C-alpha cells in the first residue's frame, strides 16, 4: 500500500467542512502523494489558499483564468496527470453542477476533462442531503462511475443533528488508498465473491433471513476489481449498488446461491464466501400468503445445503475463503469451520461488538489457517478487503 508517485487532485468547495480537507491533504502528502488543490471562491471564505499551498508545497488554483504555473492549459494538464480526483467537501451546489455537466469554474471544468476515478465526499445540512434533488444527482453521478462516501450522522455546524457530517479525514484517505494505492497484482485472476444474506420464504410475504448487509462482500469485489481481477459477485438482497466493472449475479435463496456458485466457481482462482447463508429453510413454501391462524406454532425446517463444503471438492481447487460471524467462542468456531469445511482461510468476527457488527463500515477479524491465527485490527471494510486479498494472493505462491 503506497501513494508514492501518485498525483491527486483535491477539489475543495465552499462548506464549513473545508477545514477538514486540510488534514486530508496533509495525510495524503505524508503517504507520498503529490497533491494539487483547487478551490471554489466560496471555499476561500473558510480556508485560505495559503494553508493548502503550505501543506502540499504546490500552487493552489482558485481562478479559472489565472496565469498557469506550468506551460499547459492548466485544467487539461491536471486532468491528464491526476490518478485520482477527490471532491471534499462536496456541497449540494457542486454535486448539482457535476450532475448537470456545468463547467463554470476550475474544478467542474477539470472534472469533465479527466479520465481518473472521482471520489466525492458530501458534507451539508442533513435536510439538504436527503432532498430528492440531491439524492437524484448523487444517483446520476454514481451511475457514470463516481464513488461517493456516506456522510456521517451527528451534530452539525448549524447546531442540529442528522446525516451530513464530513467523514473523518482518516476515512477519506483510507478510501483514496483503496482506490489507487494498490498495484494491479491480481491481473489475470478470476475470483468469485458471495455477499449479503439469503432469504428463505415461508410464503410470498414472510421469510427467514439474517442481518447481513453485504458491505464486506461488496468491498471485497471492489478491491479485487481495483487490483485487476475479473470479479463475479453473487449477491443476496442488499441495499447496495454493485461495483462498476464487476459481473453481478443476484440470488435470494440458499438453493439459488448453491446453483450459481457451483456453476461459476469451477476454473476460478479464488472463491470468497462472504455471504451469510441461512442454515435452514421452511419445509415447503406456500404459494399464497398464509393466514395467521394457518401458521403452525412450531415451524418445520429443513437444512440448507453446505455450499462451501461442496466447493471444497472442486478439482482443480480454487483458494477457498470462509467467514464466521459469531457472538461467542469466536476463535473456536473459526477453527472448527476450518477443519470441517475444507477451506484455506477463515475470517472470524464478533458481531456482538459495537461498530463492527452487521451493517457497520468497519470490521475487526481473526484470520485462522492451518498455520495458526492472526489478529487483524479494526479498520474500514474497504481496507480490510485488501488485507484479505493480500492473504489470498500469498496462497497462490
């Protein structure tokens, strides 16, 4: 993981969170990146260009028609040099301009001219963030490949409370590293990742399932893609957008997941079973909604197929990774899964711990293999995904 030799364009728009962009710039420079800051005029009301110039040791661009510091059309030159473009903070105004294709300042003009990945970090009052127009604009930009970070929920500069806070600068930097801080060391590899829950219907309305959000599996798919792999993501029902450039197959039940996995896994280099597969399904499914009086007090269940055990019988056999979401005896459960399922690696986590359970953006896991156990500290799932691929890569030799 390195940003050495990388060029990052940092666009700062006019919000109170502009001061946090200073720390983002500083941390990126510390990682070895060459950071070039552009500011809207409104942003200069919150932080001076001199601050960013001091932190980055590069000129700061505010005015579209300022005298270029290098012999090139300045916005085209930066657009071509940038490995990543970050907009932080991104106000509702600049998000709207980008969605409409407006290019009336240096930042918006440069973004229309760049082929680099774009990371957008919204920060605004929560009522502005949830406004249908802003959400529509975000969806539009996501559809053309822009990556968005979720703002945090908490006390806002206005004194109110809600979703709209700028994420911690550390998280922004982590996301930037996840996007461009890794070499394409998985090029030529094909990997299959499962994610999310399975849903086992009792009738067309009711079902058995679990709390899996799919975030870990989706992060693994995105990380493998960013490192050059061909990725097949097999996803249960989740509220996430699939990563661009990833082949996504949707399933609902464990039986559907089994069918897809056994069809797509042969010949691949690694299978990562991050999906939370229901252990049991109702025996028999009603085609009509059951009336309350018709539902038995004790449901009869049948065991779902052991998909990962079947995958371990493949020849040639891919590297096989399992997850163990536990609430007690975590290490023992992981060792048991390693021994009984025929997998190479098990990543176990205690989902009862605050901040690393289902639906969280962070995770803390223990990796168990035949060689022993390795504690991996808490970190964003986007970064943990790369740690996991590093461990898988080491199994390929």
